[in-house]
C-alpha cells in the first residue's frame, strides 16, 4: 500500500495580484466559469492577496500614496469558491491599515482555513512557510516582497521584547553608475550644500557605519541613492546577501517538510533597459537584476516553482533546472476602484474636502480616466498559469489568457474572464516575446499557451 501523493502527480493554478472588493460566486458567464474551472481542477490554487482583510473598525490607515485596500472577510469564501486555497500576503498593500490591519488579516485568514504566508506577528512568523494538505501532496508556501516601506517590515523577536507585526521583506541594494562629469557635479553639489558634512556629523552620532558610510573616491551617497563613477549611465540592483541567506534557510526548511515548495515574490522594480526606455508602465518588461538571481537561488535551495507579481502585467518565464520561474503573472482580481472608503489624506492630495466621495477621489486620481491603470488596456490583459506534474517532475505549463474589462464601467471591470480569439493570441504573444530571451518556447493550442521544460 502506498500513499496517493507518492505518485508525484500534482497540479497547481497560479494567479497574480488579487485586489478583491466584490462578490464572485454570483456570476455565471461561461468565460468566467471556464477560468474558475482551471483553478478548481487543480490540487492547489494560489493568488497574491494584495489587500487587508478587515472589517470597517479594524486597523488604522497607514501612510501610503496608493489605494488603501480593504477586502471584507466574507469575500474569502468567494475566493475559496473560485478554487483558491493558498494566498501570499507579502506585498506593499499588506500594511495599508497598519499593524492592526496585519493582525486582522491574519485572524480572518486563519478563520477561513486558507493557507497564507508572508505576514506575521514577528519576522520569524512572516518568513516561515505555510502548509496546505492536498491529495497530490503537502504544499509549502513562502512569500516575500521587495516593495515595502521601512515601517512595514516585520521585526525580529527577542528574549526581552516581542517582535513587530508586518511583512516578510526582501532587502535590496540599488546602485547608479554615472559618467565622470556627472559624478563630479554630484560631488560638488554634495560638498557645497553641506550633504557630506551632514553625513560626517551622523557618523559621530547614533548611526551605524552601514547607515552613514564614508564616501570613497569613486562612490557617493546622496538623495538616498548610491552613485558610482563610471564610463556611462546605468542602474543595477542586488539582494542583500545576509537577507537572502535567511530566506533560503526557510526554503530549505520547507523542502524538508513538504512534497511541493512554492515561492511567491512581489516587486515593482525593473532592470535598467526598461527603466531607460519605457514611456508607460505597461512597457516595463525586464525584471530587476535581483529577481532572476533570487529565483534561481530559491530553486537551488529546494523550491519547485517561483511565482512573481507586482507589475500588474504579465512578464516572461523561464525554466531553471526543469522548474518554472514566472517573473510576473500580472493581476487576477483587479477591483481597487470599488473600495468603500479612503482616509482623509487620500482626498487632500487632490484638494478634495470632507464632502468628497470615493468616486470623487477616484475620478481625480485618474484625471477622469485619462491616466493610471484605467488609461492603459495592458493592465487589464493578464494571465493565470497552471503547472502539471507527473511522476514528481514538471510535465508542462499552461498559460491561460484573461481579460478584466478595460473600458467597462467601474462597477464591472476588474473581474477576470477567459480571453479568446485575437485577444488571447495577443496576450500569449506578449509572454512568448518576453520569455524568448530565457530560451522558452511556447505554442498555442485552443487559445491556451503550452510550455514544456527542455
């Protein structure tokens, strides 16, 4: 007698950013139910829960310039109806309602039975895996975010003081190289404005060497950025080695405790080529330097797949050691325009008073629909993916194109439907193009992209 999971047959559906504010189970369009079937036919269904699960009186508005996301707790049942049974919580919206919002989210997710990872009452809890039991085996989920504000970070526990609730943060280091004349101008400006003198004062006060480093002959820190003198202009990024080592420690733990290990990763950063050329955010296409490096290290440490999100658009994919890396699967539920309330500072940003309504704020923020996400169709054309394993190895990946109602009224758009025809080909075509540099070949069958490891 053997366990069913010993056969190594397993399916998992992956969706991107989930900003859920409205019911799901009341709708029955064939294209919607067909997409739901892709999730329900799998053993596990994952999304990145980019919201705070809370009631009106739970948590206090934090400090952010984006949408203050709220998902009513009862909508978690609709998410489960859709076929989702595990969620990542490490992202830049997890702290929209402060520590109280993080704690409310944890409590509501625990009550729902959804497996969740990426936030916690302290850093260890935020960093540790969550586990889901399925017929295909035990699944471990780990989630982290490279996009966060310093006060969003979960804090480590000590013997004499409890930790801080927050997100599992991924520490990055960003560098800018400029040519000689530009570097000399920055150095002169830093000297004449007293910035270098201020840094010298900091080094005699309560700052660590890391917080107030000495500037070298070819290096300069100014405006919160690190500049290096070089032959041209470029931007680079890397993960912090010590921080990466701790992330990998938990991935190795998951490998020892589960049949399948999923790593969720949230970031808004991109590589220099995209940053220097893209005219709109839809055109940002190359993941930041640290993302491929961490994704491959995660697989080396034992992850079975790496799923990225944060761009709100699909990016490329690759196979590394026969395992899939998705740099972004975009959005799955994009309902950030039907949030029922916003704090005062959101309104005041646009000169709106206390008589303004949420619709007034949203109209002002988008310039009446002329800017932001609503102005670009690319943010509303995304993918979900399903990974199919046989005999313990990945057999193939299915890329499922979805549309989310660009151009529809605010009360309708944001819910995904299975795309078809020319639009499906266009969405899959973007993934084909962005995956080609990684040597991935994708064919299309009946409106679905199929990719296999080499």
